[in-house]
């Protein structure tokens, strides 16, 4: 166990959480949000301001990161916790504890249980949304069914480093989880109609009015604290390096035909058809990675080329160090694991003990290549001791996954310069994804800057 000696910015964050019944902690990845929030909750618990804590987090963060964080510090190791997950989740929920840890996928189950109990009899009255963006969609079933229960928590905290992955429209549902609609309204439709306008006739794409960002920022800034990496951490530099590759001619023919006709016949006789624009983009992205699903439900795919595999072999050999490799499709993971027999894949279905063993071995630099999907390994995991290199075999469309995955190696505790490699097929969807990520990052940067300015001026009013 270690003694918790908070940085000044962590002291500020802890105080902010304790002073606000609803608090959005928008902190860059790697700044110790979990430790910050844990110690604020501990103080509230000791002061008898709360009776119990419910932490909702991505699966691996709930079963690995939070238990490790609780056990890591001298002043929190005494706190009991129960992991509400798996076939014994009801038993875990009924087990007396100070902290209850649950993943987002179990929220619907939890809602059904809580509906049968009076709120005053719940074992917790503080809720911590770790990676609050998991609640960004007002259309999601978990949001619709859980929204009416949020008001029964006297304390609500949202943690995130990427609050606006798709733009300002993502903020409504997240802040509803913190204030039940007090600041941005109780209706998503009215929020959307007030601050956005439909760019297309079908009203699929909504664009923020020029004046709206400032209005939204002012409504939420009193319960939002922005903690930036710059000025608080002295991290080594991080470089993004694109490795440009060409799709082989035979695979380019498949790509071009698919793009033009939304249909193609592969060399093994399998027909592949895209039934929508989204499906087409997805299939073209697969071709860039070197294979194409012929039946995704059965995980059947046809290999097309090994350009990225060869490039990955060359890069890994030149680095001569452990590397973190991110993929988008299962067939990519299968082909990577076949090409690198010593690699280890961090995937769903592993036991908590197995996952912790993999992470421990990785951070001891005993694993030459750790292969993972950013959706499952992009949040909360400390991988900086194992490597200073992350390689995107295929880029993710999600800005949140992209930024979070990169911060697994470029975070507090990293002592060497970090390089993020991105494999990009020329004149392909790879280029589109890279461009899209840059545009989304600009939108998020604007929001973060506005909140940061308000925080700096907070004490002047």
C-alpha cells in the first residue's frame, strides 16, 4: 500500500466534488481521476454525509481498476467493496459494503432490483459515473430506464476525459445524470431544437448554432471542473506518426468495386453486399485491414492481403520493445495473433484473475505485444510501465476510444517519450477516419477550453 499525497490539482478536484451535490470532473487522461474521486467519496463517507457509494464503470475498470485503486492507498484500503457482476451479482448487491462496483451493461438489471426497494433502503446514496460518456445517448435503454432513479442519489459525480466525443449534442444526457435536467432541460428534443438546427431534410444531422456553445457552457460551468494535463503534469512528449501504405492491386479492385457498386464477389466465390452507407464504410474499412467478413455472425471472413501485417512485423522488429496494438475487427486480432505467436490478447471472457495477471506481466515488460480492442482496454488501465509505443492497426471512429487508448501509455508514470503509430492505407477510409478524428478533437478542444477559462475565473466573482 502507498500513502496518498495528492497533487495540488487533485486537492482542488477533491474539494470540488465534496462541495457540489452534482459534479462533472472533466480531467485529461492519466491525471488520477479515480484516486481523486475515491478520496473525495471517502471523506464524505467518514463525515457521515453519505451511507454508501455506487460506482458505475466500464467492465474492466469496475472489476480491476477500482479494486486495485482502493487497495493501493493506506487511507482507503479499509473500505470494503463488492463487485456486482456475474452470476452472483444479486448476492454481491446484498453483501454489506462501503462501495459497490457495477458495469454499465448491468444497469438495466440493477434498475429492476432497485425498483422493488424504497430508495431510503438502498445501500448507497452516492453515485459515481466513471466514464460518464457511456451515458451520452438519450436513446439508449440504460439511460431511459435509469434516468428517473438518479434523483434519489444525494451525490452524483461524473468522471470523463472526453466529454464531447461527437460534439455538444452529447452533453445533454450526461448532465441529466448529474442534475436531473436542471441546467440543460428535462427534454432532449427541446434541448436539440433550441441549440441546434437540422442540416438535412431527414433531420439526421444536427449542427450547433454559432451562438449556442457559449450559452451551453454558461449553464453547466458551475458544476464542471476542468483539470488539464498542461501545467499539472510534466509528461514526456508524445508523437503521432502515420505509416502510409498502399492497398495491393487485387484488393484495390475489391475495394473500388465495393465502393462503387456496394457489392463484390471475392476470389473464393463469396458475395459481399453492403446494405447501407454505414455498412459500406465498415466493409471498406475491413478491406484496409486485410480481410472481409462474408458472415460476421459466424465470424467467417476471407483474407485479402497482408500489407498491414508485414508493416507491423517490420515496425515491431525496428522498435525491439514491447508494443501495444489496437485493432477494430476480430479477424484483425486473429491474424495478428497468428503472425505473432508470443503476443497476448486482452479480450472479453477472461477471468478477473487472468486479466490482472496479464496486466501485471505487461507492466513488468514480460509480454512483447499486447493486443486489444480500444472499446475494452481504452479506459482506466495503467499500461505505461510496459511500453512507450502504441500501434493502431486500424483506427477507431470513436474519438473517445482513440484518445483513451493513446493515454494508456502516455500518462502519469511514463518516463520516456511516447510514439503513437497509425497504419493508414492511402486513398481509403483509413484517411477518412483520421480526418474525422481530427475534426471531432477540435470540437472537444473548444468545449474544454471554455470550461477551463471559467474555472480560472471562478474565484473572481
